[in-house]
């Protein structure tokens, strides 16, 4: 990371499990209990918004009380120290923002707001929670949609373009806590490698890019990132 600046970090659900938020694909992950086709696709939402809000209502209860952990804080330290240029996250939990990360790209959106698909009204999280179990648009009455990217939806174009540019310009792309199974985000390591950058992976369990990683650490995100930040003090 010293010899090949700048470092761009790509995080997934694995950086937030130490904050009590389950990930998706590990043995204890969300998709082991809920079928993503029934709860996490735009078609499922349009077909039965109340059922999808039942799922999100449970997630908001968990996410609402969650706080950043050592992993999030170590990334802020590395950003303050000029080592990390930006964090691209797939997470919707706002923990990077709460920890203080400034250069942040939330490519899958976040629970910070929900929006009305008819009239475009945007409602902040606190108001949405007060409108549970099924939040309706205060302006036109239609059921609101959480501003997170569901399967079958396009990612916010500007955000994925920014993420791809950061990956292309990265000397090192440091992947933390992601199975790198979901596209287009899983394509970011290819952008880095294609432009002569290097890949480092900190993840419990395998990813499809392990063979292309110059460094691969199969360990906890919090302890590993804390040790990494310590090397730059
Ligand atoms: N430290 C390191 N790795 C961890 C930790 C931890 N404390 N906890 C979990 N992991 C690893 C898991 O073993 C798993 O390999 O993090 C990885 C998380 O992978 P996923 O559960 O697939 O999460 P993610 O890669 O973020 O999923 C991408 O899929 O469902 C969609 O939109 C959702 O953003 C999500 C996307
Ligand atoms: Zn409306």
C-alpha cells in the first residue's frame, strides 16, 4: 500500500457483522433464512410491498441500533492518514458514514431514506420507522420503497461510474468482508487489475478473486484493519 498508492477500499457485509449485523452468504447469513427472490428483488417489492417491508422492518430494527466497529474506525484512521483515498461500500447500514469516512460511495444505496415511486417524495429513516409496518407516502399515499438497490434494479449510474473510476485509478484495491459474488460490484477488482493495480483481500472464506490477489488474509475485518492502521502510525 505504501509503494502503490492510492489505496481504495471495497467493503461488504463482512465488515459489519462485528457490529451485530448479519451478512448474507455465510452460514448464518440472511439468505440462509430468507429467500432473496421473495424479499430482495424489485419484482417482489412491486408484487407484495407489505411482505418486503416486513423483511425490511426487521432489518431496520437491527440496523437502527448498530454502531461502527474497529474495522470502520481503522478505515477512517487510514483515510485521515492519507493512505486510503476512498471507501466503496455495498452496505446499506450507514456505519462507514457514522464512523466518519468522508470519501464514501454507497453503490447499493442506503436505509438513510425511502422514496415514493409515484411522486418522488423522499422520507428520512426516522419518519419511515414511525410509519412502519408499511410506510405510505405522506404526499400521495403510495407505499414507499427503501432507497436500497434491489436485485433487478440498476445501480445509481453516477455511483457505479465513480466506483469504477476509483477502482481503475487504485494502486491497491483492498477488499474487506465481501464474497465478491454480486455484479457489477464484483467486477471492480477487474478494473484495478486491468490497469496495473494490485488486489488485496481480507475476508473469512473464499472469493472468486483469491487467485488474483497479491495478498489474501482469511481473518476478522476488525482486528486485521486495526493491525493494518497500526502499521501506518
Ligand atoms: N471479518 C471478515 N470477513 C467476514 C466477517 C468478518 N468479521 N464476517 C463475515 N465475513 C465474510 C463472510 O464469510 C463472507 O464471505 O464476509 C463475506 C460477506 O459476503 P456476503 O454475505 O455475500 O456479503 P456481500 O459480499 O456484501 O454481498 C453483496 O449481495 O445480497 C446482496 O445487496 C446485498 O450488498 C449485498 C451484496
Ligand atoms: Zn407519493
